C-alpha cells in the first residue's frame, strides 16, 4: 500500500468524491500568502516557486492527495432541497494531520467539475478579496473560522451579474478543519445509503470527535448530533457578538466541526438591527442577523433527519432541545470575552441574572441610540473606561440617560485580563470594522489602479489586535 492510501479522505472511498483536474490559468500573480496558516501545516518554508506550483498549478503536495477530489454533497438552499450541489468550483487538495487536528486544504475557483452545472468554475478576485478580509477579521474577533491560505490572481476575466463586468479572476485556497458539510450527510440520505452514512459518521468521529469513539451505533449518532449542535450554538453566538451576518446559511455551508466558512455576500452590522440582511438575493430576510440562530437550528434538524436514515429511532426533538440554552449560554460567554469582563457572582442563579441584565441592557441601549455595533463593543471593552468613552467618535451617547442602566450593570463586573485591558489597540479612538463602504473603498484602488496599499494596511490593522478576543 502506498503512503497516500493512508490519507484520511481515502478511507471514505470513491462514493464520496470525483477525481478532477485543476484549470490552467494564463497568469500567476500572488496576492495573498498566509504564513501563519502555512506554519500550522509545515509549509511556511516553501519557496515562491513551490508555492505557485502547489497553489496555482495544483501540482500535488508530496505524499498527499494525488489527484484533486471534488467532494460530493447536496443541501438545502433557502430551505429548498437541491440534489445538484457538490464542489462545483473547488476540490479537496491536501490533508494534514497536525499534533491535535486534521486540517484540509480546499480550493475555490480552481476550475470546472462534474458539479459545475452552468457555472464557469471560477471565483472573482473581488470574491477572493472579500473572503480574505472576512477570515482575517473574524479570526481577530475570536470567531472559529476557516483560514484563507493563498490567493493568486489568474489573469482571466469573468462575467458576473453582481459585479461590474468583465471582472478579474482569482483562485483561493482555504485551510479548514474538515470539509464535511451537513449536506454531505444529506446526500447519502437522499440516495438511501445507510451504510455510507455509518461510514461517514465513523470518519467524523475518528477524525473530529474522537471522544465519541467509545460509543456505538445510535448512541454515537445521538451524541454526535448533540455535540455538533453545541459547537454550532457557540459559532452562531460568536457571529452575533461580532456583528456578523454570514448571509447564506444553507446546509452545504455548515461544517460538521462547527467552523465557519464560505464567505460570499456576508456583511458586518453597521448598527444593531435584528432584521439586517446581507445577501441581495435573500428577499425574505431568511438569513438576517437575528434569524441566524433559528436558521442554524433548522439546519441541525436536516442533519438529524439525514442521520435518521441510518438510525431511524434518533429522537431529534430531544437531542436538539438543548440548542436554545446552549446558544444563550454561549452568548453570555462570547459577550464577556468581547468585553473582557468576568462575572464575580458565586451563585449560579445570580451569575445568570447578571449576565442576562448585561445582554438586555446592552442591546436595548444599542437599539435605542443606533450605536455603531463594533465601536460600542470596543468602547465598552474592560467595562467602559471613562477616558475612552469620552474620546470615542460616539462619545456623546455615553452621556445620555439611556446609558445609565447599562453603566450600572457594567460596574458589577470585574476586568477579566489586565493585560488585554492595556492592549495598544485600545489606545486608539476607533474600532477596527469592515462595513460595506469601507470594503468597497479598499477594493476601489485595486480595481482602478491595481493599488493594494489600503488592503495591506487593513490587514496590518486587523492583525494588530489578534489574540485580544481569543
Ligand atoms: P456557494 O454559493 O459558493 O456556497 O455555492 C453553491 C453551489 O454552487 C456549490 O455547489 C458551488 O460549487 C456552486 N458554484 C458557485 N459558483 C460557481 C461557479 N462559478 N461555477 C461552478 N459552480 C459554482
Ligand atoms: Mg458554499
């Protein structure tokens, strides 16, 4: 047996993917190379030529996946089942077992596959640019996200109805903790393949949930669903506390590890607004900011429904009834993390009561005064230090009567980390945000003059506070 046969993905076998060839591109202009991510998988020392050979020409990494694999999956798009999905413009390129985690390199925009339908298999450079900034900023805000690993501009031009066209093309590589989607299970349920569902569950348990290995059959499936539910509750809470609207919470965009990925028409909230919607094609607001928890829970039911094809007696309501409590708990944890606060109460009921007060007073204040979302999180870091509130661009809001209750509540908390409270990031008056106008203003000089200066400056700013929210 050759070494490559021992790669995890080959355990699943050919029912789960198709071997595909990468597109050949006319030009290779490196636009982004994530050295920190490369270091995680031991590729940080690649020369520029080697990097291009692997992440533009897609020559196999030694002793890794020999031929790229377009992964098979289905999924619900806006709650309508689509059996024609699958990797239509990407593939699984390589896998790496690090000390504690299995990581995948997958592509976006690397050419057509059997799942491209009418698509060109390509990604716009602007799409790649948006995904870089989303992953970098979410990481800095403490969200469990895939990493953008590499982006090359490819010299092709593309026609798109949602961008001024022709528009430039890019090819992106993503580093991710699994590319198994809810839709990977759903496809097997649709095809009535209970044995393959069991095989996929075994793969997920072995590589992503090893603590479940000493459980069997239905009990293991039940614990798997509950654990995925807990991870997703945490993820969606962290999105909410980052003011993030993913935009396309289809079941093919849900990773079973609870890692956030696939950033298309996402937005960050300007001001707190539950109805804020990111995707221009989301006419009903199904995936609006405030509906994200309900959408994720709906998706968990679809995952559960797929597991039932192999384990018909799974009690889905019972298994997923904890989602709401998990979500509320995680909202508190994520908010305390964002504000660098510690709840000093001893008694569980008192802890809960104070946390609930903090959340409700914060969001009442934000809604009433139409506060800037990220600026408010920034200003109230470590409890809202008086001099910092005074020099905030929205400083006058903290003088208002409507701030009083929140101010009193904040005073009941302790600072969690003095070191974080003193971080240089908080010496500046303005929070690092990424509202749509700013994003467009960073893109403009790239589109018009191929000037990447603002983009590089933004990356530096985003990375300057890495770790403050982790
Ligand atoms: P997404 O909206 O990126 O999550 O993609 C949804 C589905 O459409 C997936 O199966 C993608 O692979 C496919 N897809 C999106 N854009 C393209 C494209 N330009 N060419 C081929 N397939 C695409
Ligand atoms: Mg997708």
